[in-house]
C-alpha cells in the first residue's frame, strides 16, 4: 500500500470496517511509515475527541489509545491466521480419514 491508500483508510480502520486484506496492508504500512503513523495518531485523537464531545460526557467511556487499537488489530490478524490454519488442518485430517475408510 502507498501512503495515500493508507491515509484513506484511517477512518475505516478506526471504525473497524476493513476486511482482512485491507487490514493486513494497512498495518504493514503503518508500522513501517513514520509519517503515516503520526498522521494516524492525529486522526485517531481527533475522531475520538469528536465522539467524546458528541456523547454525554458524564457517561462517555474512555476508549483505548491509538497504539492499543493497532496492537489489537495485529492480534486479530494472528488469530485469523491460526484459525485458518486449524481449518485447513481439520480438512486434511477429514480427507485422510475418508481415504482410509474407502
């Protein structure tokens, strides 16, 4: 992904609207590009601040910081890969069992 592609995905990322492929490219770029990481931090602070102002401030929850959101997204990608691997392994085991039964 290029910087302009990543920058267009700041808001969808913060709103948890990226699919697996977009999320993977976004995180790879944001971890390598200091400028995009700084811009993301700014957008995150601005968006969360606007949400706070739009809400009832007395009951508003304080959301995680921008870095925590990135870390959670990376953990999600790892869990997705593990689950995908488990599904493939299960399919292989089922195929082997079917072959042995025939």
